[in-house]
C-alpha cells in the first residue's frame, strides 16, 4: 500500500475549518461526516448527514461495534475543493480514521488523496466521478454508482424513449457536471442521436438568456444538463418564460425538492436519474418510520447510501476484528454486506459490483414517479 502518510501533516496548521461533534471520548470509534453544511448544495449534505447519523444512532443502540460506541463528527467543506482539503487535514489532526463523505466529486477527489496517504478509510455515498476510484487507492470506497453507469442510463433512455432529433448537452464545467454530461453525449452519439450543442456554463450563473436564445436558434428539441439544481432550476424557469418548449433531464445532482422551489411549474416533467427510491422498499419501512419519528426526510437520494456507508464501516470493523484501516479495507473487499440499499460487494477499486440508477419523472410539487 502507498504510505506517504506524513504528507498532509504539513497542512494541518492551515486546516481552520470547524468541526461539530457529539460527546468526544477516547474510547469511541470516530466517523467523520464530511460534506456541505453551508453553500449552494447544503441540502444534499443534509441528506448525507441525516442518513449517517441515523446509522450511528441505531448501531449504538444495538451495542456498538466490538464493544465500542460510534461517534459522528460533522465537517463542513461547503462543496469547495480548497475547503475540502482543509477539512481532510483537520480530520487527520483529529485522529479520525473513518470518513463518510465527501459529497461533491471535485471535493472528494483532493480530500481522498490525503486520506489515502494518512491511512484514513473513506466511503463516499454521493460522489459519482469514476476518477475518484481509478487511481489504485486501497482505502477509498463508495456506496453509490458511477457516472460511467449513470450517463449511459440517461443517454439510452433519451435515445430509446424520447427519440429527439437534436439534443443540447449543457454542463457546469465542474468535475461532476462535465463528467456526466460527457458520458451522456458519448452514449447519445453511439446511438446515432445528434448532439448539436455541447456547452459549459459557470456554476453560480443567474442569467441564461443567451444560452436559451442559442438553443432556440439551433433547433434543439431536448436538453440534458450536467450539474446541480440551483443553475438548472433557473434555466428551467427562464426557458419557460422565454418560450423554449423542450424537455430537460439531469443527474441526481438536480433531484432535489429545491429545484421545484426555484423553477415552479417549469420543473414539471423534468427527467432525472437517481438511485432507486430505497424509502419505498417494504424491507425499509421500519427505518423510514425511524426517520419520520425524528421529522427527517428519508426520500433524498443520498440518505440511504450514507446510512449504508456507516453500516459497512461498522460491519467491516467487526469482520476485521480491528479498527486498523488496512485490515478493514481488506474485509470490505472480501465480504458481502447486507444493508438497506441491498447486498453490497466492492471490487478492487472500491466501487460497488452492482448498482442501478433509475429514470424518474419530476413533478412540480417535488415528488417523482418512475419514467416510462
């Protein structure tokens, strides 16, 4: 295993990002929960934290792990790569050996470099960029699928069910957004569908008038967007206002009830690829009730994958009989784990051997139904 584990200690002094935890104690097994508490996509971070905290609570109620309690510690990276590096170094300094996170792929990747070097095992429940697990790292895992799977799922649905004549593919120029958009374009082109426009916007943009005018001028009759809900929500609303009558589709990064708050009626009929609705699984109804009893929403796409990430860490420690992260990583690759998101098995890269994205139709009230 690669052991450049003194590298990130050079940066500890500049790791100023705060952490919020519960009842710190030396005899607990700390699990860092890293993601956006603040920023434009904090709603997704909340999904991850809700799922991870529930798993910690329930595992502790059942007696903990090998006689030790789990302790969750929340770290805010705001989905900003620089802040994610600061968070990762803070996690090193706090002697946390297990992490659920980060959320945004562009934050997860630089943080994972530090975790690998410092012997920290990370499971992301949300980052879908294939690059994160393509570097031969031994301590990096995920409980969600890859854009190399999600992209073809979207592209094939567009080609086989929508059958547009000229698709516009838009992205936010970030690792996640551009990566998934590129995968969708490749699938469409392989199916003989014309991609007349492949264009990047800037995350945080508010005015899409010129883009909408170009989509109209170029005769685009379907739009795929790679990125997050704040920009797509505005794009949907402005497109409707300016008379661009086309259907839109996006990845799980747009599948947030906030998009309906931003776009209003313009969000009706949007297509989105998401993990399966695990909250609808009859086997998970007791867990759903536990979330609802705390007035928490179990429907977000990252809630159950985050729950499973904590569960896998706990089961991995039990199977390894140790909190040594190398031994736990070996246990993760050598066993199957029963979780609310199914039976999880990891390949050598740390990716799930089986994961399916589902195409849903979005409704303006923030609900969704499986697309046909």
